[in-house]
C-alpha cells in the first residue's frame, strides 16, 4: 500500500508535471514552425495563458513582499522600521491605483518619487565611471593598452569634440563598434542561442525540470 | 544525516527507513553500553565510544558458553566454598544481557561474568577483586576467546552440587525465586566489615531496635564476599599498598585503604587500543620544531598604523571627491553658460541616417506601433530619443499606437506624447493612443501581435476599450502596421521584439536603444541584406544626431556640450592616472 502511495506521490510530483510541460512545450514549438489554423489557435491559447499567469504572479509577488515585511515588523527584526515605510507606501500606491494607473495620486507619486529616485541612482554611474577610469585603466600589458585605447577612441569619437579634433576619431569609433564589438557580441548571441536550444531540448525531453522545485534535475 | 547501513545512502535525521533501499534505519533493539550509555548496533561486540565489551566472551550465548562460565563461577566458588549461591544469581551471570546491570550494586555479580571480566584491561586491578585462582581462569578465558569451551574433565576439579542442579534446569525454566542473600550472624562479620562504633550509635538513633525483635544486621551478598581478600592475599595487598594510600575515613569502610582503586575497575572497562604504527620524516620534525618555537615565542606588540598609510587613505578619499567635483563642473558649466558649441560640430552616423530615412519614407497616415520599454533610470537618454522620433512621426502624419513592456514605460510614454502631441495638434484616441503596460514578460510581444488588435484591450488614460476609439478604424490586423518603433532601455526588450514579432511577421522595425544596449543591437542592424533593424539610434548622442539630421535642435543637441566635456575629462583622467601610476612605480624603483 505504501508503495502504491509512493508511486502516486512520485507521479504527482514528477511525471504529471513533466508530461504537461513536454506536451505544451512541443505544441508551442510546432506552432512556431507550422502555419496550421488549429495548432496556431492552441499555441495562441497557451501564450494567453502565460499572460494571465504572469499577471497573477505579480499579485502573488506583492502579497509575498507584504507578508515578509509584516513578519519582519512583528518580530522586530533588523531594519524593521524601513519595513513599515515599505508596507505603508505599497498599500498607498495599491489603493490609489485601484481606480486606474493615471489617477492624480499615482501620477504624483510617479513623477515626484519614483522617477527622481531611479534617475538619480542611475546618474551616479557617471561619477563611478570617472573614478574607475582614473584608478583602474592602467597600461600594464598589451591587452590593457588595447582596451584603454579603444575606450578613449569611443569616448572621444562618440561626441562632437571628437569630430572637432579629427574626422578619424568618429570613423575609428564606428569601426570599433561595427567590427570587433559586433563580432564579439555576435559570438555571445550565437552561444546563447545554442545554449537556449540545448536547454529547450533538455526540458522537452524531461532531463531538466525547472518546474519541479527541489531535486528537479536528474543531473 | 543518517547513512543507511545497507546501501550507504544519506537520509534525513529521524528517518525510520532508507529512502533508497527501504531498509530500516533504526535497529529494533540497540545495544546500550553499560559503561557509558552509548547506543550501539545490535551486532556490535564492543562499545563504539568507550570500548567496553557488549557481549560475553566467546560471542553470543551458545551451548559451550555456559560451561565456560561455570568454570569461572566454580573458580570463584572455590574461594568461598561455604557460600551458597542461588540459581537466580547464576542465571544473571549466564545471561549476556546481564551486562547492563553491572552498575546496580545488587547485581554486581555481573563482574564475574566472562564479558565483563574480559574488559578489564589491567590484571592488577582484577586481582583486587578476584582471588588469584579466579584471575588465572579469566586470563585463560581471554586467551581462549575463540577456542572451544573448557570441559569439566579438563579442569579436573569436582563440580559443586548446586552447579550440577543448575545444569539440569533448562535456561527458560529457571524459577524466579526471591533473592536470597548469604546471611552471616553478627559474630561472623569479618573485621574489615565491622561497623565503626560511632556509626553504629548513629544507626541506632535513626532506627532503634524494636524490643523482642532481632534484626538481622549483617547481610553480605555473594559479590561482596567474593571481594574479600584471603589471608595470604591480605598480606600481599598490604605489602603492595603504598604508604600514602588513601584510607576511608567514614562509613562502613572506615580504615580500609585502597578502596578507591576498585572504582575504575568496576565502572571503566576499557580496552586500550594499540596505537597505529607511527613514523615521521625529517620534514615533520622540522615543522614540529617550528611549531614549538612559535608557540614558545613571546607575544608581539600590535603593529602600529604608520603615518603614511593614513595619509594615503586620506589622499585617496580626497582624490575621489576631487574627481566627483571635476565631473560635476564639467556637466554644469556648459548648461549654465548655455553654450551651443557642439551643434556646429555635430554629424549623424549611418544607423541614425537609416532610421531617419525609414521614418521619412512612411506614407501619410501610416499606422506605427511604438513600444516604450524602459524605466526612469535610463529616461535621461531615452526620452530625448522618443521626443525626436515622435516629432518626426507626427510630422509625417502617422497614426501612433503605443504599448509598453515595462510598467513605468507607459507613464513615461504618455508624458512624451502629451508634450509632443500638442505641438502637432494630435488628438488622443484619434491620432494616437496609449494602450499602456502589457503583461506577459517573455511572451509579451507575441501576445500583443496575435489577434492584434483585441477589442478587449483598454487604453492607459481613460480605461476604455480599444474599439471605442476612432483610431481603431485604421487597424484591422497586424498587417496594417507599417513600422514598429522600439525604444529599449535594455537589450532584452529589443531581442523579444525581434524574435517574436519582426522575424515571424517580417514587419519593418527601427529602434532607439540606450548606450549600454548598443553593442547588442548592432548585430541586428548590420545583418547583411536582411536588416532586421532598418535604423538604429543610440543613447543621448543618437538623439542629438537625429535632431541634427532633422535640422531641429532640441534638448539632446543642447546637452552635447556637457557630454563632450565630460568625455574629454574622463579621457584626461585616464591619462593622469597612468602618469601617476608610472611616477609611483619609478619612485619605488
């Protein structure tokens, strides 16, 4: 009896999700290659299902964040006062946004809180890059010399002052971006594509089970 | 973790069965060490912690084993032939499980059990307990651990009648009779067990004798009798006792010396394991000597922070702030001065010109799908791009439908539209429409174009169905889209549109990307004859180039003076950093 229960448990945990994943994955893949009305309709249905699931996942994510921070506040864990702010602001935005994303309160929060904060944090990058340029760009080897020269050429060739200094600088910058940089990025993209194919095949054949939680892979 | 004894697989704590082979992980009856209490597997013969023997000498009980025990008991019996040992006590000796009872004083006969005696490592300690004859027998039993049991005839000694009677009884039918003790009359108490007078007085106070009732005072169990030294042995022990041997000062054993020595023999039955062969090399000796020298060395005073390090740290911090200040000045000064030097030296690269041409080639009233996929972090370079391109699209009288794959993108797009639309007299819902954020992540673009446009979609501003807006009359299917314009803050958004929409539906597409996404976008622009991207603008510079190409300078072109100055400042910082590096190197030699 216990063996039967174990077999059913393993089936519920591994075999059934794997069968569903393989079947639907194959169907969506076939839909991509063949232009057949019924297959296209099924593929479209599953794509729409993903959209609905993602929407619910966002909601679950919000709930999870709230639960985690409520727990932190309840246990007085380190930094719990910040959690109070987080929960309060999240609730305010959620309540304000129920009637729509373009209400006055939501617009005001976006324009005066979210936008300046994110933009300011990203702007700090310019200062960090400048400091790193002074400290880290050292002529230590042939590779470092090539790296620094490429950086300086692109820096100057990108802006009008490079054109003012010499017409060669914008042309050199375009060559660096079009030839060596593009070649390198193409290699990365092709590698990613091959890796994606391999991963897809492994998932479709049931070797990888990213949907099964722990112990989801045989490897 | 618990390792399965059958297959070796690791199992969770408190598992009862192996998850791999199903074998039970907890033994049905574990052998508890009588000495230290450690639980050992049932098949163990010695304790894994203290080395005490868990089963009687000679392995599990067999037909031969009782005979061996009988010989030992007989040897003890030989010491006190008058002592009557009850069968139950002997049974306790014969049973292997009686080992667990050793700590109990009433069952100390277990010390006579072969296994227990076997575990006593030092013969001298045993001699304190047993008579010399008994010790000899035990020693023989140790040597004959795997040898066949000694028969009666070999011993050549007569078997006492009580033992004969015991042999006739089957082990299971041993009668459970109350324990009978060897009782001695008062006069028979040996001198060494006499109760001191003061203790006797104390006893009498605590428990006064009832008149007419004579209490049996001396009751010496057999195990205690077995410990009594013989006359010759007494002399020998007395001779061996050191002068300073501790003597009991109180209680029944007052005056006796060497009583503490019995304790380890009773409770700690350890078998000293032989040390593994030890060898060492000269290198080991050297390391050991070094270790010893380091250990013996006196402690050193803490290293003091020398002055130059503080100066260096201060200089580094100061330098960092100086660099920040220089960058801030480089950004602010051209803006504050309102200079427009860069416009005179601006140009447009080929991808920018291609994008301009793609939009310039649109028919009047063409439907264009625009996607704003970026966040406020890169808005500083994306919004000028969007403004420049939307201005151009509205100039071409395009019908614009906006969507976004990021939640923030829809709001940012709406801001741009509102700013640009007013200048071109565009009306929301008629000439342009914002459908807002499209959920879907990886399948977002595909879900948008499949069945495009869906009547159930609602717009971002008024939350009304798409079909209610006049612009819906111009869009019947995805084929009606003449151009896709993608504004991507990161390369992943651009890739999604290219893979899920541009490739399968072969729709013309141009893109404006952030500077960090530019290297990942270029391969799609330089794609031979099949340009997946018909045009590409990059970062704030791309926006400025587009403005310059259109001949309508705006915010992007105005910021090129600051950007030029910052770029040249960074190039100079690289130069100065290397000069400082080489000077420092030369100083150090």
